[in-house]
C-alpha cells in the first residue's frame, strides 16, 4: 500500500523494513566504533610520537602526501641544523679550550726551559745566580702544577665525578684558618684582612671545597688590590636556614660588562696582570662549580677603582 495524502494510508511493511535496516546499520557502526576506537587511538599516539608526526597532521588536514613529505623533510632538516649548530659550538668550545690550556702551559714551560739553558750555559757554576735560577724554575713548576690541578678539578666537576663530602663545621673557624694561611701573602701586598666575627655558626658543607672557595676569593682580593695595598672585609649574615658570606675589597674593581663572564674558565679582565700575579684564570670557575654543587649561589658586584664584593650562601646545620 502507498501513502496517499488524499486517502492517507501507508505502506507500513516498507517503513518497518526501512527502520530495521537503519537500526541494523547503526548497531554495526557502533560495534565497529567500539572495536576500532582503542587501536585507532594507539596508532594515532604512535604516529604523533614519530618524527614524521608533522606529516601525519598535515596529511590528515589536506590529503596532499607530497607536500606533506616535503614539509616533514624540511622540518627534519631544521632539526638537523639545530643539532649541527650545537655540535659546531661544542667543537669551537673544545678548540678554544685546548688553545687556552696550551697557551697557559706554554709560558711556564718556556720559562723553565730558559732557566735550565742559562744554568747549562755556565750559570750552574756562578754561585750568584744558580740558586736564583733554580728557584725561578721551581716557581714555574708550581704554576704548572696549579694549572693542571685546577683543570682537573673543573673537568671532574663537569663530568659529575666530584662528590661533595658534606659535614657540619664552624664557618668562622674555617675563615680564620684561611686568613692565617694567607696572612703572609697579604702582608707582602699591604692588605689587611678583617673578619667581623660573631658567635660560631655551623654550616653543612664540604669543608675542603669551601676552604678552596675562601682561598680563591681572598687571594683574588690581594691580586687585584690597588698599588699601596688595601683592606679585605669578611662578613657573615645569618638567615633562617642559610648564611650569606660576603668578601669585599677596595681594590681595582672591574667594569660591569665583565661581571657575567668572570666565572667562565680562562676569562680575565687583564690577562697580563693575572698571569704576572700567578693567576690561571680558573679560580672563579672553580668557585662557581663548588658553590653550585652545594645547591647555592654566588653573586658579584664591582665598581672600577672602588672595589669588589663577592657573596655566596651556605646551608646552616
Ligand atoms: P685569575 O687566576 O685570573 O685571578 P679568576 O678566575 O680567579 O682568575 O678571576 C677571573 C678574573 O676576574 C681575573 O682575571 C680578574 O680580572 C677578575 N677578578 C677576580 N676577582 C677580582 C677582584 N677581587 N677584583 C677585581 N677583579 C677581580
């Protein structure tokens, strides 16, 4: 029977069959959705983790595989360029590093060679100069040893081989020990050390390494003092869980532009002065490594011809 608007009657059998078909289709569609949903998500995830994921998203949007592949290659190319840049920088850094090391070692080696040659050329029999030449050669050997040991310390820190030996110790006591050791050197350069001492404070740190930090900073305050000497003050500020240790001098200071670079190895404001005073250009790099290995920070402020202030934090026990 057919639907007739005039007579308003329907072919009910046909509508029933149609509804049945629609129902079966819907059930099949839903079943397929349920079966394939999980694998579909898994494959999608796999593709998105793949370096060609860009190609996938592109593909799904535009259905143009050739443009997609080209894009993917270009993008991969960008990544390769970034990797290449990184490798080039590392290579340049390595070249600079080797250049710096050989440059640093060259001076003492040539000095030693010169003194030995002078001794062999007759100086050995001249009582006035033989001892003097040997002492000079000895000083240069010391310098070489210092450079090599500093380099070794830095590379061990960078390779993560140096583990801190934390222990509780009195920080004022340690500062006094370092001052005692450097007293003679300071006096020779007319530098006076002043420690503003309070009650002893115990810190939790690697005593041997903190001694190295204090020594490097105090020695620098002597090295970069003004002609005629000066004063180095050491103060401690106590905070809730930390202390802040400050070493300030009234030496030659340095321009602001150097402040971000002085912790780099071999960076010097005035190379000839540093070398003349026995510096290797590695002292502050070591200081920074040690402080950062403790999970602490170091800061510097300086004004040319006025002085320099270094301050770092340490954990209290
Ligand atoms: P160096 O062996 O040359 O002293 P450092 O790493 O200890 O090497 O210091 C790097 C540079 O920072 C020095 O060459 C010097 O120019 C500058 N510097 C460090 N400490 C001071 C200071 N107290 N006053 C002025 N300049 C300083």
